[in-house]
């Protein structure tokens, strides 16, 4: 075969491979696209793995800025115990030469599943050794402890130690397993909104529903809307279903951008969580079928938006608190919920035999309520980033568990994988986490050394 024929064959093969790759990259077939990934993406990022530019800058590649664009606010909230600024001291130069702790991707790399540990860390689990070799001499309680146990035994987290810092642990020593008062803060968004209006709002009724003549009247939908909070605060059909009330822009399906116009905090939280992060990157909505957790077959193709959990007309948050979750999730933890003590409390609250806030729904733990502002004028906010307190799971202790339980009991429960799988339906192994006793000894030692 002559050289020019070899050239033609090579050109033809190059065009074939190139066009095939191009088809894959512009295709909606994510299975094909993942073929070209350099390795499996971590649990926290796989939803957006088709949006390479979310992390990869065309010129700089992946930098700490890529990480901070999404995670900076979370680190600030956590009072990050290892911020990059902590290592600006020139005396840290020898340590940084071994482990560049100022660079996110020194510890967190993507597409290396064989190296990835919990929390997306891709270093050997004894990495604390590089800076804390002398800890046993500084603290006798740490003598004979292995460095890989720092973050695997319920004692320390690299960034977020709000639940495990010594002062907090010492302050909450010797609490009872079950607190005398076991309720969560009550939502007050509606009351705050009504109080902020200069003139009283006239609730709307079914006869006030406004929509184009071309839209068929659905009495059941209108009845649901008329009994909802939306009608109570004067939000009519056109307010959500049209972009411009004067134009024929009616849409049956309302986007999350429409909800965000009134519910900014809730929508922003949704968009940074696993349920909404694809929408935040301009991708199609997440579907349960793309999840790595077990999901119910009947929901695999459902698209997750605000209205997936909240009925767009009958906005009953009690449905979103449990029913919306178990409609999709099919893992052991979820399946065990209905037989758990928490579920019994929830059913008793719905039946009126327990006061509001006594029940424990899925949302009670995974979308907790935060109190902001002064005690005289508190704002109770529901966290809509449903995976915000999952890793490290100690984040759930302060904001959720300790609404009803003591600190030791909470730590013991949250660090027992069998407890989590059974939805806390089995006896808690007392003092399995030794952090509190270590802190007690540390404070006693420190007190004994005082003159």
C-alpha cells in the first residue's frame, strides 16, 4: 500500500474516532459520556460530572478556587479549623513541603476511587501525623493512639469541629440520654411575613382564581390552592404560572426560578444540595435513577424540582417531611423509618396526641430548623440543603440530636452504623465514643497543674 493510501486510511480513522467522540460529548446519553471520565467521581460530585467546567478551568485546570466557588460559605459557617491562612506562618514551610495544606486538591482529588476515603479525602488516613507528631507528649490522654484514628474514631474533623471542640464537649458533660423537653423550633415564616405587611392581606378564595380562558378549570386543583398558604397570602394562579400577567405565557409546570422569587433561602439551599446541584450547573434535573443510593423503581425517572416534594397547590409541608422522601428512597435506613420510635412520635404529633414539634420526620433530621436573630424576634429557617449535615455526621448532633438527647447519647448513636441503618431502632451502646471522658480527664489534668 502506498504512503498516500496509508495517509487516507489514517485520516478516515481519525475522522471516525473524532466524530464519534463529538457525538458522545454533545449527546444526552450520560452512560456514554462517563466512558471518557478518567475515573469514578466521588459521591459529592458525581451528579455534576458531565459539567467538567464546574471544576476545570480551561487555562488553570482545577484549583482551590474551583472548590471554594461552591464550598467557601460552608467552610466559613464551620469556623474552619484548618483554613489556608493558618499556614501562612513561614515556620510552616517545612510542613507545607510535605503536605500542601493551603491547596484543596492536595487532600481532595477526583477520579481516583482507589485512593478515596470518607469525606472525599485522598490521602492516607494518618495524614495528621505531619503536624501533630508530639501530641502524645502534649496530652497524655492521647498516648498509644494511632494517627489514623484521629478522624475515624469520632474525635476530630479536619475542617468542622463545632461539635467536637473541647469547650463544647466539656460544657455538655453528664447530660441525660433524653432531655426533659424534646421539641424542635416551630416554623414562623408565615407569621413573620404577615406581620411585615403594612396593610392586612385579604386571603383569596376559589372564586378569586385568575387564569387564562384557554386553561381548563380544574375544581380539585383550585380547591387545593384555595386552602393553601399561597391563597392565604394572596398568591394567585397567574403569579406563578405566567412570566408576564399581560402576555400569554402560561406554563403548567413551574420552574424552581419561579419559586425562588419568593423563597430565596429555600431555593438557594436546594440548589447546593444533591437534589438541586445539577440545576445550579445548568444541567437537567436530577432523577432518582441516576442516584447511587437504592431508589424505588416507580420513581426512577422523576425529575427533582421544588414541586417534586412540595405539591404546587396543596403546599402541606407535612407531606414533604416524610411522604416525599419515602416515595423515592429505598435504602435500609429509609425502609426502617416507619417502624422506628421516631416515626411513632411523628404519627402521634399528626394525631394531636403530642404537641407540635415533638414528632421526628425525615425532614426533622435531614432538613433541620435553624434559629436566627434575637430571642425576641427569632427567624426559624428550614435548611433545604438535605445533605448539609450528612458529612461529617457530627454536624447532625448539635442541630438535630441535641434537641431531644444528651451529647454523649447523640455521639454514641450517630457513630454506630447499625443504629443508622436501623433508623435508631436498637439500643444505643453507651459511651462507645470516648471523646467526652478524654475531655473530662484533660480538664482535670489541667486543673491539677495550676498553682
